[in-house]
C-alpha cells in the first residue's frame, strides 16, 4: 500500500463504559486517533470469500500501523460508522493494519 493511497480521513474510536451518579452504566465512544486511510468496498469475489467467515464484512480499511487497534475499534468516515470485525497486521511487520469492517446501521430518533 503506497502512502498516496491513504486518502480518506477517518476517526478511530474505542468503546468505554461510564457510570453516572446513580451507578447506571452507559457506553460512550471515545476518539483514539484521526488518521489517513484507504477505504475499499470488497469486490464480488472478496465479499463472497469473506462471507464464508462472516456475512457482515463489507469494507476493507487500511491504515498505517497503530498499536492498540483491535476488533473492538470502530472507524468513522464521512458520517458513516464501520465496526471492525478483524484486524490484520500483514506479515506482522507493524507497517500497516487492515481492518475488515461492516457498516453499522444507525437509527434516527
């Protein structure tokens, strides 16, 4: 992956559990980093192959290596939210990360 291919500005977030004064817990998404990424919808063949493991995989997000990124991470891009299902460190070289993601459905209230 060439640096020039990282043309999408995304926000990486992690989930945290907070507790209010009444001891009620709620989930809050906290920004980890804002990075450049390459977002690629999976081709028909890649999507078919990905369905063998998880039917919800829809996009591949490539970023420069960043420690602490896990399948608990989500990617926010242009008002859309992508939940990471798996994170791949190609050849374990700590150069880039590939996040296989599904787009989260948002409900307007």
